[in-house]
């Protein structure tokens, strides 16, 4: 009689079939059941084609090795072990039959995690959280459970984060629109020779834009804070804390709605008001504004957009 403990994935299946079935989540019941049926069908085919194996079992009471309701091979190894009466070659086939769906499920979950991290702009710290998991070289039902739990966790975080990213993306686009408007109008030396209607339209745009920016800032701060309250995690884009990014975007902007939005431009911001929060105590580190980088493209153009171009 062969010791089935040498066939690790088949033994893993037997272990789970002997668990309290009610303690398993529905998805795992289905997953284990599917593997069980595929193994039973393989044994049925083996019996039909191999008389020598059939002969070993005909002398045994049927209730020991045969399920009453299905007539298929009983895999729980109760009331006594019987799988070991199968040939070693067949047990190797059954072991691979158990292993393949476990490997497939884990690989699918790893792909799902990669997709989730990409869509939610995960930080390196986020990725490091699952590094041990996705680099495991074991593929058993416990590993399947761990991967499934990770996917459930990051799916929930993704569902909370992606809608916020989409709203902040629209906010960044509007910040770009405002800056482009200011560059266009302030760089036009002939603008005051135009009729008063055009100048009135510019003033109206500034006033409306300023009010909209205030509202969008408040909404952005609220969303980031709510995300942290609900998840216990900072709202980050590519590892950058977005609340700090909002502060960068607000540096030097006047709270007085009648003033020009041009204070969004780096050269309009007093250097005395600009420092980076990551600087050491007593140290002033140039902010992204002061270094000439736009903070308006983090979501749409990525972290690299925060590095000022040499051109």
C-alpha cells in the first residue's frame, strides 16, 4: 500500500475534505468540490480501463471506498485509508490533478492584484505588503486562501480609491486650464487695447475659477481625509501623500477671490512661504513649485511629471 502523504497536493485535498465543511466560505467549498469531482472522475476512468486496480477493491465493502449518493470513489480516507491501494503512477497523476487548479487560482489572483495596484496607483509600500505572498513557491489550499483574502482586501480599497482618483484627475485638469489661461492672458501685451467686453469676460472667468478652486480644494481634502478614516491608510498616488500635494498646489494662491489666479505660477509665490514638509528641522527645502515643477499632473502624467524638465 502506497503512503499518500508523499503526494502533497492530493493529501492537501483530503485534509480539506475532512474539515468542518460549514467553516469554509462558499467560494472555497465550490473550489474544493470541483477538484474533488475531477479526481473522482479520473479514478472512475482508471477503474474502467485497469482490471488489476478494480480487483483490489471488489473484495472491500463498498461503503469504505464508494460514495453512496454518487457511486464515485470516496476521498475522505474514512473509515480507513484506501487511496494507497491505487498504483503509484496513478497517484502521481491525481496529485498533479489537484495541484493544477491551485496553481492556476493563485496565478490568477496575482494577476488581479497587479491590475488592482495599477488602477489604484499603489505605492511601493502597498506592493511590499504582498511581496512575500506573491513570491511564494508553495501552491496549496492555504496559499489559495491567503491570495483570495488579499484580493478581497485590495478590491475593497480599490473600490474606495479609484472613484476619488477620477475626481482628483478632473481637478488637476482644471488647475492646468487655469494656469494656461493665466499664461495666455498675462503674456499678451496688447490685451488692454481690446474692448472692455473681453476684459470683463476674463475677470468673470477668474472669479468663477477662484470659487471653483476653493470648492474643489475642500472636496479633495475631504475625500482624502475620509479615505484615511475609513481605511486607516493615507491617500497616496504612486507613494505621494495627496493631502501634501494639495498643500503644494495651494501654496501662494490668494484666498481673496477677486485677486488674480496668477499666484498659482511659481514665480508669483514668495520664496519665504515655500518649503517642503519632508525637510529636516530648521531646514528649508525647495518645493515642487519653487523648482519649477507642476503639481497638476501627478494623476494624469505620473510621478515623473513632478521632476522639472532640463529643457
